[in-house]
C-alpha cells in the first residue's frame, strides 16, 4: 500500500487515486464510491508504460483481471489524468513536477467534452 512520499506505487492504486481525483474535478452527478467503482469496472484494456497509462473503456472486467495492475510506477513528480468520456478512453501521464503538470492540465481543460486533473496521491478508497 502506497504511503505519501514513497518512490513507487502500483498501477491499480494509481488508477484508484486518478478516478477519485477525477470525481473531485468533475460534476459529481453520482456519488464518489459509485464513480470510482464503475470507472474501475469499465476498463476493457490497459497499456502500461513507465511514464504513461492508456486505458480503453468498454464491457469492462466481466471476468479475469487486467495485466499490469501490480506493476510499480513512479510516485515522484506528478501524474496528470485526462479522459474523453464520449470516446471511451483515459490517459495518465507522468510529469517531472507539479508546475509542468498544472500547465498540461490548463491546456487540456480547453478541450470540450474532456476532463483533466492532477492526480492527488493522498486520495484513498477501498472497494466494498
């Protein structure tokens, strides 16, 4: 389990923190638990690299597990979450520092129909 200040965190934990951060930045039309749980369940495929995660949404985790969920990623710098719900995808990109991440989020927020935010690594959530 990730503790603030750790140098690495698991893909699965970064995803939860990203979805929780996206809920905070979004319109909050559904409750937080439902949003995070449904975001996790609709991931259909996941491509994981050292500084980027690309996820496609679809029928989701109907059976089995996604590859790479226990893989470790950087926990220094900042992660930027970007999604386009109408196109059923999200991207998590690692940035060297919070200032660069904030610039990236500011540039992405101008895109209509998308959501962008810096992932708050202090977010916690436990599946019930």
